[in-house]
C-alpha cells in the first residue's frame, strides 16, 4: 500500500494515477479486513475503488488533460512534509500500543454497546446497531451531507438551455 | 526498539499522510491534488481503526462462540467519514470541470498565470 | 461498446446479480456486514455498469432523471419521517422503542426504515452524479 501511494506521488500520466488509486483503495480494503473492520472494508472497496474511480474517470473524460507538466521542483514542500511527518511520528509515540486491551478506547463506552446491542435492539451486527440506533443523529447528518453533495453537483454542472447559449 | 514493533501501524499511517500532503502541496494538477487528498483521508481511516483491533478478537458481529470483539465505535465513525469523503470528491471534481471550462486547463500554474494577466484588465473596469 | 459481444453477455449475466446482491446487503445488514451505504453504492454501480455498456441514453430511459432526482430527496425524507413518527407516537425525535409495543421490535423497525432511507439517497446521489458527469459536454453519442 505504501508502494502504491509512492507510485501515485511519482506518476505523471493521470489515467494511471486513477487506476493506481483504485488499486490503493482495494489494498486498503484488504488491510481493513485484516483489522476486523468488515463493514468499513466493504464500504471502502465499493466507494473507494468503485464510485471514486468512476467519478475520476468521468472528470478526466471531461477535462481531457492527460499529463502533468514537470515543475521547477523547489525543495521546500518536501522539507515541509518531512518536518510535519517527524512531528506527527513523535506525537504518535505517546499513543497506546497496538492491540492494548486497557486503552481508553476499549474501556470507555463500548462495553455497554457490545453487551446491550443484542437485548436492546435485537440486531447482531453491532456496527449497524450503533450506526442506526445509538448514534442515529450522526447518520441523519451524513445522509444530509450526501444529499447536499448531490444537490451541489447538480447546481454546478447543470446546463441551462438558452437559445444558442450553451453555458 | 520495541516502540517500533508496537507502534508500527502509526508509522504506516504517518507515511501515507505525508504522501497525501506532499501530493496536495507539491503537485500542480488539480485532479492529482484531489487524489492526494483521498490518500490523506484513507490514512486517517487507518489511524482510527488500527487502535480498535484486538489481537484474538473478531469482527463486531455478535455470535455464539466468540468472546472478544474488536471495537465497533471507530468503524461507525469511519463509515460516515468514507461517505463524506466521496461526497467531497464529487463536489471537488465538479468544480474542477467548471474550472477547466472557464480557464482551459487544470494546471495550477497556468490558471494562476491566466488570472494574473486578467488582473489589470479587470482592475480598469 | 454495445457491439462488443463479450461485454454484452457478461453484462447481462452480472447486472441482475449485482442488483440482487445490493438488496441482499441491504436487508442482511443486521446479521452480517452491510447496511444502507454499501447497498446504495452497489445498486448504483449496477446501473452505471449498464450505462457504460449500452450507452447513456439507454440508461436514461431505464432509470429516468426524474426518478433519480426524487430518490435523492426521498431518502432523507424517509429518514426524517422515522424521527417524526417517533414524536407522533409519544417519544422524542428518532426514538425507536415507541414504534411497536415490544421495544426491541420497535428498534428493529426503526433501523430497517432508516437503512432503507440511507440506501435510497446514496444510490440516487451516486447515479445522479454519474449522469451529470457523463452527460455533460459530449451528450450526443450512444
């Protein structure tokens, strides 16, 4: 996956960038399955490697430009990225280790969800129960965000058919 | 160092984050910037989900015979984040299409140059 | 592309299964991985696949623009009206346990309708965005 990301950084041809991003999404979905996040993996595979690729290809079809041009390559962005990376790595050293059962994420609110999901909602899939019932407001907000994105794209790309004016 | 073995997931996350940020700030093509933003977003998904995994646990679907489950709460948040991410990608691409029709190019340098040469004409209006 | 035999045959085999799989993921989201979002995206992907093979006008006559646009809004309305139904039956907004005499069954009903709303909106939006991108600029060839 890191190799795929590196390849996207270095690639020039936009079509291969789009294909590589689809590949990267599939690899990310595999890693997510290995991390036991099956719902997320299914969503990432269908959305990231499916719809995202279709939208990028659609945009490429409309934009037409295939190659990015070689730039003057100032060193500043690379140095800035390295400095930011170093700082974040230093910050993550203070986070709990991988798979630590006493980390706060596992002890705070989740045991009630895991135990209460079956009796209170009757739904074995805890992720669906939390998404639709315990945190239902968030899902309402997210559906509204999706609706807004659709409305925004309609507003941006709609054609007004005036006589002879194609804009 | 034992810190490397127990924090390995964070290093991968930071590498992907840096790759995404570098594409956004250092490449001029607008579509490639959006792809870089997508890479950055997926690294954040990894940042949230990796700490939720318990070795020896299973997916958070309650079934007989399993005692430990991986944490379902990050899954819920990231599910929302993925869908919001694709919504932003769609809107960004729509804006890029409009920019292309207005300026004729999707390279940042050319767009800025075209704006700079239009500036005096717009100023004297 | 509709003259290519392999694509047509594979499309005719796969598209019904993709739609069926979308419905399966939607309704089995309670017992396995799945739920509204995945089902919406897979359903939209099936129609997009059809549009890629047979051309945009054929897909537009199969799923007209009016239906897609109303799907986009209808899903959010379904979700919000589940909340209003909670108010009308005596609870707070988006309370599910008042929807049925047995509170757990009320939760199941609420979750079912909420997921339906989400799937309808997501598939409508994905399809509409695809129609907009593919139909702009060169909407003359099939």
